[in-house]
C-alpha cells in the first residue's frame, strides 16, 4: 500500500481517557465558531485526509505554502488550510491557549492548541494561490470574505465526525483496498454527475490498475452545480449498471470547491494519496472556473513539481465519435469534428433544465433519468447546500 503524504497517517481524534481533560480545559474560554468549510477542513485534518497537516497552518507554513507550494519542511503542499477569526476574538487569544471549536450548529467538536495569531495580505495570497485577485473568481471571493486574522496550531476533535455513510476515512479506504486485493487504485475527483467521458476516463484508468475510487467533493459549491445527493445517486446508478462490483468503490471528499485550478489538482492528488490511491486522474481544466486557467495547466504544474508519491494520469478531451462508433479522445480519434459528439457538462445541464434527455451517446440513459427524476438537481444559490446527501 502506498505511503501517506509525509510518511505518517495523521489521526487527531482524542483518545477516550483524555477527552474529559480536554473538554474541561476548553470550557474556560469561549470557542471559535467554524463555518461549514472550516469544519470540513477540521475533520479532514483529524482523519488524516490532509496528512501530514495536524492542524490549521501557522504563519511559517502558510507563507511557504502560498509562495512555494511546500510546507516549511519542504513537503509539497499547494493550498493554505487556515482558520480565520475576527479582530475582537484575536484580542482575547494568546499563543499557548487551547480553545474550543464549534461546528456550524454551535456544537463543541474539538479544540485548537494555538501556536500563533497573524495577519496576511489577501491580495498577495489571492494572486499566488488563484493566479488572480479578481473577485469574480469564486475562490478569491471566499478569501475576501474571511476575517483579518488567522490562527494556527494543531487540533484535536472529540469524536470521529462523518459527513454521510459514504464518508470513508483514509484508514478505512486503505483497509477496503487491501480487503479487495487492490495493490493499485486510480482515484477520480469530481464535482459532477457522470457523463460518458467521465466513465471513459475512469475505465481507461482502471485498465491500468486493480481498482477505481470515485470520490466526489461534497460541500459548498456555486449556483448551477449539481447537488451533492444528485452526484451520489447518479454515480450509484452508473455503478449498478455499468461497473464491475469488485473493481470500483464510491466514497466522498467533504470539502469546499476552491476553484484553484492547478494548485487544487495537486491538493486533490495528495488527498487521494492519503486515501491509499496509487494513481490519480488529471483531466482538462481540473478544478477550474471560467477562463482563469489554461486547459492543461493542472497537468503542467504536476509535471513541474515532479514525483509527489502518486502517479498522475493525464487525459485529453474525450467524446463519442460516430465513425469510431464509441467513446474515444482527441489523442486517438483521427476523425473530423462533425463525427464527434462532445459531452459538455454545461450543455447537459442546460438540456436537463429544459426537460430534454441528453443523447445516450453522451450520458447513460439510467443516469439521465436519475437526474431528471429529481425535483431540483442543481444548486440554486452559491454556498452552503441544504439537504446534504
Ligand atoms: Zn473517430
């Protein structure tokens, strides 16, 4: 089995015998309230999905990640994992304090042992991480909405917190892979219901490996994206009809979409490495939004960084070709465009919204029906989703 990033799978769930002690320590000060994305980060740190991170970033790691895409010790890490607090809260906290953390409903779920409290330049961070400070970019907008102060330090949570029944922690997917005899596993990140190009790429990856892990990112997204429950139900439908039981697994990665393009591709790969995947698919415009990133920029950045302990699989445009009579790709189909039917996510969403079923050449009819049978398959307003899966 592949090593976790940094060599050790982090586990920050407090041991039973220390729980009461920690609870009484944090009861003396008022806790920090987490929004849904921060709460998801907390959980992902605690269950090892973000190994080797054991907490929210302190200033030295934060600056190094922003500027050089590594932690202070040189380990590759592309995205800041940060906890922001308002100035009034910052005044009451000191390095060395242990402070409670509340989930979005106000429930005390864990604690942070504070290393430092610091300010940062939003514009500089946006330009480095997202390649732009344009507030039309949803990831930049999220950053601008944050408070002025960041608090760094390692964390503990009191219990294993799970997003839903599909939320398998890295230690669990690792057991699953071993149990199924998969020595190599290709990981697939998605934020969409599957069309046939997704299936083609996943199965192309699976030809090279023993198993496939499809792991949709679930959490805050933007208006018009698929709802979490639709992504899951459409994948279940696809798996039931078109995938061999003993070769494919469906799990989830509870995390906000950052739309950070190339950097998020590296992040997505490292999370899947921690889940136990040996390979990871990087497609066209991975985690992109609008026209902020080049179509193959994510692939280029991974080539530049070099070996991060998981093998990237690069894919080109995939589509149906009537002359080839099947799914194929830019790389291997020699035919002209009029023979090709491209399964664009936007086109499919528009068709579904108008009540017409996409051609079975671009979306499996069972999947299309599963989406069309839902009352409201798409997110109406950006941000937190109601009725998570
Ligand atoms: Zn062709």
